[in-house]
C-alpha cells in the first residue's frame, strides 16, 4: 500500500445545503402534521428564502409561527433537535454522479480511503447513511469529532489514520476550508487538495444549522 486519501464530508463530498434543505422539508412536515392550518409549503418557502438571502432560517420560521399564532405552541428547541437529528431524504441529500464515480474508481483501484469530519455523531452518521457513503468507507475509517473527542483543530484523527495505515508513504486530505481542514495534515506531511467550493458553502458565509 502506498497511498491513503482522506476526505472531509460537508461541502467536500456533498453540499451541506442539501442537508439543510432536507431538514427544512422535515420540519415543514413535522409542524404541518401537528398544525394543519400552517401549510408545509409556506414553511419550506419561508425557510429556504431565508437561507438563499443569508438570513437565519430559524428566525424566518419563528416569524411565520407568529403570523399563524403558533409561536407559543411550538418549542423551538424541539424544532432544532428535529432538524439536527432527522434522517436526510435521499431524494434531496445524495452524492453527485461525479463524486460517486470518483469514490467508485478509488475503491476499484484498492486505494485506501478515510472520512474525517467534524460534527455531532447522530447528524453525521445520518448523512453518511443517506448518501450511501458506507459503500465507500469502512466504519473503522470514519472519524467524527463528537465520537473521537477531537476536531480538525487537533491532529489526533489524522494521526489515527497514519497509525492505522502505517505502511503508506503518501497521505492526502481533500477538503473545502483550508484554514481548518489543512492545518494539521500539512504539518504532518500530508498532501492537501482543495475542492472547488459548492455554491452557498458554509465557510463562505452560508448559515450553519
């Protein structure tokens, strides 16, 4: 074995905006099922327009709830939890054909891969499952900050990859946010590759969930 390629997840393998859109649709259904007087399409429109204009999507929802006299009936903490923990809709949240083809090509060539991502365990695991990424990454090669106790501002997850694949002589990390993604890989001698940023990428000012 000579080469290991590790990837970031959000806005690298798949646009984070797709998870946000999936979450908005989930929240819209969640609320409208309980309060039919507020149509789900109104919720989707209000929240997605907020995202596209770089406003807070939760604030847009709160304004809509006020309009329909539902602000006191709905606990926003529950809404945020539903959003973060929902299982993404694969019809919305999915790999692009080009990314799927690239990962398939690496697998066919028996090039070892890893996934190093920051975030909550349940959120990131739900994304990985919905996107079909377990087909390309062994579970033991997936490093999620909440699970390992280390985010990308620490070298630990990168060192873990180097320890597991100690026979490799080349390590690569593919990411979208150089100040965060490449800090430790470059210090450790890894080669880094910057993906062309997706539209509305988080590190370019797109709202976080």
